[in-house]
């Protein structure tokens, strides 16, 4: 076979196709991330079509996010052992099959099963995408490449309500899932032609005990959060689920410390740069999903826009991000990643404060401007932050680092959705004097009050992230001085 190629940078064919590889991986990253949020806007339609109550149909969103978070670390570890590209290929296949199954209008149980299949495929691609790109691109282009992947991630995460609204305006709800099939097949065919073979195979046992403890922790935590929103967080069942989550977390830490080949090498978190960057990524996705939850209510309920109009306005955020993220990635290779992340978070924090003051009379142009600035801030932060995360670990840890990065994002999405709705309804209930668990069309001012409180919390979350990033910037300047 000739000389063994040690790295993808030494393979001329891989380097020739590296940008096509990035597009193929980016398209699938976009789709798998999109499916965590696109279903939200279709829940009322699906609920009616399948004849199930709204509280049950919410699990169509929840089960996908839960399954992604449960499996993402496992596949990151498997990718480090048998090859990230192999895991990515199988993930694309499973995701397309799951998307096809999701569109069949049988019953809720079948749809939830299909969503789990889809989520397992998504977790396989999410856990390996950053690692593949980091291995393929030379360090001089890595920031730009990770910035582009970041733009696909951000576009998928935030564009769900906008794209979903446009699809529902012209097609049935099945097409929210079926749109993935042709795009997925094109991506799979591109992958067959341009994705290289994995360079290594390590025979190593997998920490299944750690995986089971982690799965139990995530499952009990999320189920507790989602059911707790309906029956109250003081209910005995919810307290029991949270207790199981805490015990599972303690068991997971103990297993990881004592097993020879852990699912997650906890020494990674001794790396301050890695830990802070990961935590800030989590916080920014929490804040972004406060926006994602609030604004469909605000635009359609308070402002009286139809789903299509609201969807177009919500597309401002992801469109700015998809333009700015690769530019941010390129700049990060030249002016410094820490500075850009700080500027990005500062802009995002200011906008969160601005959202505290909008109401039913705010000029739509002001809303568009603020949303665009928020998209710019997120792009300036996420691209260089992804590069910091992936560049702060060794080559053999790229798979698990990429998985943890994706896990932080998905946890941010889940906590953002659950915290935003919880804060909103608690604030509305306190203001009205009775329990409120939905948008009240005859009292739009009540929602606006709750929205202001919710964005006040988002401001605090972003402020914490900005302070942490500012400290990271000062530390980096101190080392370079």
C-alpha cells in the first residue's frame, strides 16, 4: 500500500477536497441541529393531526434532545477508538432513516420511536464533526473552518421556528422531517466520494458502566424538568427524579475516576481554558433559547403577525450568524480568539438588556436591529470559542472534546427552553395572582411583563459569561506580555 499517511494534512487528495468535506459535514450538522428546534412551531398542528393533548406532543421535542444528550459522549468515545469518520457515516444513514420514519402519520408512539432513531444518528454526527474538521484542516485555517461549522450549528439551532413556519405555510407537518431526506442523501453521496478513510483503529474497552450512569442522570433530570413544568417542581415524583439524577451523577464521577479507560477523562476539566470555554458555550445557548422561546409568542401573540411573517423576522438572527461566523473564524486566526469572544458576549449581553424594554408598540425596525446585533454577537463568540475548545486538548482527545462541546450546546438548548418557559409562567402567575401556563390572548400585557422578567434573567446569564470571558482575555494577555 506504500507509505502510511500519518495525518490528513499529509494527504494531498484530502487537502484538495477539504472545503467540500467541510460543506458535507456542515450540511448534516445543520440538519441534525435544526431538528432540535424546528418541531416547536409545528407542535399545535401535530397535536391536532395525531389527536393527542399538547402536553403529550411536547415530548416530540423533548425526547429528541434527551436522546442526543444521552448518546453524544458515548459516540464521541467510540469515534476516538474506531474512527470519527466511520461513526459520522453511520450517523448520517441513521438520521435519514429516522427523518423518513418521522413523517409517517401513524401515532405518537411511532413518532417518538422515530425521533429516537433520528436523535441517535444526530448524536453520532454531532460528536464527531468538530474532531474531523480539526484533524483535516491545518492550524492556519482551523479557526475559519471551525467558524464555518459554528455557523452551520448556529443556523440550525436558531433557524428552526423560522424555517418551520415557512414550511407549514405551504406544506403538511410531515415535510418538516422529510425535507431532511433529499438533503441527507445528497450529503451521504458527497461523503462516499470525498470523505477519507479513518487513519487508525484502537482496540480498547468502552466504559459502558459510565455510559449507563450518565444516561440515567440525563434521563431522570430531563424527565423531571419537563414533567415538573406541568405538575410542579415540589411534587414527590419530581423530587424523586432529581434525587436519582444527583445520585447518578455522583456514581458517574466515581466510575470515571476509578475505571482504566473512562468515557470522559475528568482531567480534561483541570484545563481552565477548556472548562471556561465549555461553560460559556453552555450559557450562551441557554440565553439564545430564551430568545427562541419568547419571540414566537411576542411576534404572533403580542404583535399579531402570522407564522410566515414571524418566521421571516426570526430568520434575521441565523442569517446574520451564517454571514458573520466564518468572518469571525478568519479574524480569530489573526487578532486573537479571546478578544473576539469577549466582544461577542458584550454585544449579546447589551441586547438582552435591550429586550427587557421592548413591548407591543416597539418599532419592528428596532426589533430587527437588535436581533441582528444579537446574531453578530453570537457569531463573534461561537466561532473562536469553538476553536479554543478544540485547540486546548490533545489530538487523541478531539473526539470526546467535540462531544462535550456539542453536549454543552444541547444542554444549553434544553435548559434554555425549560428555564425560559418556567420563568415566564411564574412571572405571569405572580403578576396576575393566579396560575398561568399559556399565552393569554386577552391579556398581552401580562406576557410582556413575563417576557421582561425572562430577558432580565438572560441578561444576568450573559453578564456572567462576559465576565468569565473577560478574565480569560486578561489571562491570555498576561501570558503573552
